[in-house]
């Protein structure tokens, strides 16, 4: 039997012991050399590793109090004198840091977001976080068109991409530090929320997806980041039928039913490279049998006479429906991480019911769960931190027994969210 594949009829299961061992190795030992090129993402890796142990219910057992405090101090060591966080210690000039060279040791949007999540995860009260400086800095990494970059470069130029990933993390930082409150807070200016929402709306595509920028290809990762960001700023659409500005505030996702259809259509039976073949012209190439994603959308959610007639009189699919994967773009192979990038926006929008989670769960557990723990990108791939963590988050979103409940938008456990919301200084800001 191929390792990692369940015998037909066996119940797919998450191997908790293997996953705990995998994440403890990531935490306690040196990572493989393949991670060397990602050293600048060390804050992200630290957050994922500790968050994974939290979801598995092993964080307290895996860390001594001394180790926990040591990780907190490490994160604060990455906080810059002017506020915000660097993404790893490698740019720290120490006592040699000056106004001339600090451009090479910049405040970093992803570094700051993951540092705040990491500190909250470890139970810190964020009292040493330079909250005021961070909120002021957020206004500087927003461009005039409403998008966000990764850092502020020379002459105040916003550097890095302008896609929804940075908008997601910037609005996530804002939510952690000031909730949904708009306008001045203690004299600190806010980002331009309306401009950001306009930026998201411009990135919506003809097919209901969301892309990195206007006229580019729809992409599940960008859709997830944009929708979660709209959640952070409280600008999600009110319903599938209500006008987007019915409450007087501009809201994102101009055609919610179309976006939901596009997200649900990311389901696919193209699970590995051997499946990735062109079936055009095949005698079984029909709406009922092809590999493409529209085969698995629940038609009752979008009933039409034409849709029903397209299946009448056709033979049942010859493809195995036991496993259903998720891709990130049309006509692409399934990928573990896209199960997160698609399930999260469906969850945030309140429509996870549009997909059948059971065959997606089987695909993760039978096909990409690795025999040593963790998840690979594709069936047969070695596990890695990125796919292994997002695989766990998806299973938690699906309600996997034994995993901690997760806040899909924050990409961490509900326990972390509740800790953030309980902080006295934050409760004073949001008025609760």
C-alpha cells in the first residue's frame, strides 16, 4: 500500500502523534537546508510553528515557561526603535544602526503582523508594543490608490507589491491594535478605509474572482486576503441581495453570488500530475464527467433549467469522487494551501456550506498528509511548514475533532483572538 493512502472503506484520520512530532522537530531542531533561502521569513515560520502546536493542543506541553518567555523576548528584539517589527534578526545592526543605514533594516508589514500574532499566541499583553507608532506607520505604507506595500523605502516611497496580501496584513495589524474603530484614535490618524475598499473592488474580475491588480487573472490567494481584509475593516457585503452601500458605507465584493460561485468552482479532481491531462474531445468530456471545477458546485445553490438539463440523460461520472481537491486558478492542479485560500473566504462570508467538506478532508488526510507528519503541497511531496500549517487550519475550519477552534481570517486559534480582544487597552479603544 502506498504510504499515506487509506484503504478503501477505512476512515481517513489525522495522525496527531506524527503531526506533534513534526512540529516539535521544527521548533527544537535546525530546519533543513532547503529553508536557508527563506531565512528572512523567520518571524512567519516562528508564528506558524507555534500556532500549529497550539491548534494541536500541544503548545503548553511543548514549551517550558522559560522557553515561552524567551520567544517573547526574541519577538520584541525584532521591534524597531521607531516602532513596528523587522521580519527576522538578520537586518539588525545593533549599536551601529543609524539614520543612514536604517533603510536596510526596515519596518515590515508581514513581520509586524506575524510578530503581533506570535506575541498574543504566547500570552503577552502587547504592552511593550509601540502601538501608536505602528498605527501612524500604517498610513505611510498605504498608497494613494488605497493599496498597501511591504515597507517604506527611500524618499518615503512605498516598496513591495500592491496586491491584497499586504492589504490583508496591514488591516490585520489595524484590527489587532484598534478593532473596527474608524477615524482618529487618541489623536492617531486612520488608514483610508474607503480607498482600500475601492482598491479591492477594482481587483474583482469578470468571473467573480479577485486578482492582484486590475485585469489580471483571478487567484484564490488574493481572493482570500481581500475578503479577510474586508472583514478586518468591517466592510464585507451585507448580504447577497442588499446594495453594497445600504448602510452608507462603501463595501467590497460588488457581486457576491458570482464570487461565491467562483470560490466553490475551485474544487477539482485533478489531484496530482498524472491527472493533469487534456480531456478535450474525450467521449466522457461533459459537465458531468470532466475534471473542471464546475462539476462540483452545488447546483441547488444556483438553480437554472439549463443547468439541470445539462446533466439529464448523461452517464454518471467515471472519476472517483471520494477525493476532491482545491486549486487556486482555473484549470490548475489541486494544492494543499489552496484548501485554505478557498475555505477561509467561504467561511468568512458565511457560505462554507457551498462545498462538501468530506471529500476535501479525505483528500488532505489520504493524499497530502505525510507519513512523518505535516502536509505536502501535492500527493507524494515532502511536508513543509507552509503547507503543513495551512492544512491543519483547513481541518480546524471543517471542525476536525481534537483540533482547537480556529479564527479563519486571523489564521490562528480562537484562543488567540479572544486573548487579543480581552486586553484592557484594546477594550478601552473599541468601547467594550
